[in-house]
């Protein structure tokens, strides 16, 4: 846009720019060119997104292949971090995740070496999961509950063994078979099986 008429806004703007120091104009041009490069390169964002998707995809492939092993035994499922995560997600749909959370808390409890921490952790686990009407009460019989209560008087790493075993048996006999029949697990095994077939066909 150009104009030679007096009072023209474009002419005033040009005079205003001319009055600016050369360094300011150079910086403005440099900034404009950098912005232009970024605006005309949407593939930069696409590349970052693709990279994240590839990482997630590889993790999903690993866990879906591993998922085939989870049906071999409940132990096999519990040994797998992604298996425990998938099982926990399933238990949430049945509103019974406290059983797995209790089992995991007991596993962590057994690794405690400090006697002071052992006692405080034991009380915390008992109050959260074991005592009658606990916030996340697990489904164990009265005898096991009382035995666990007595064990707290001299807390050792084995004081939850009986309650943990009962909860584990309940999950193995009840929740685990339903998990294996669930739509989410079936989808994972189908994907793993189809990948196995496609790999064999390419070799």
C-alpha cells in the first residue's frame, strides 16, 4: 500500500517506521521470518505427535503380546505390571478393586525393614482394609479378621498373610475368570494373536 497524498495513513506509517532505529527494524524482520517458518511447518507438531503415538503403540504391542501369558495362571497375571494394571481397571468396573489394592499393600508391607514403620503401616492397612466397616473393607471371614487384629499387637512382616491369602483366593476363583472373559481382555488377545499370525506369514 502506498500513497503520496498529504495526511494519508500509509504515508504516516512509513514515516513512523523510518524514524525507528535500524536495529529495531532488523529485529522485527527477524522475528517475522521466524514466525513464518513456524507457521509454515505444521509437520513439526505432527512429528512430535507421531513420535508419542509410536511409543504408545509399542507399549500396547508389548502388553498385548504379554496378555496371552496372563491366561496361563493368576500368578502369571500378578507377575506382570501391565497385567496388574489391566486387572485393576477391570476390578474398578465391578467395584471390587479394594481386593487387589489390599493384596498390593500387603506385598509392599512385606518389604518393610524398619520395625517402627512396620507397626505404623500395619495399623494403617488394617484400618483401611481389614477392620469391620473399614473404608475399603475386603471380603474376609470373621475369624481371619480377628486373627489379623491379634497379629497387630506384635506386628511382623507376616501378620497379614492369612487375610492376604484369603483375598487372593477370592480374586483367583471369582474375579480372575470374569476378567479373562471380559471384552477388554478378549480384544487384547485377539490383537496379539492376529499379530502373531501376520508375523508368521511374513517369514
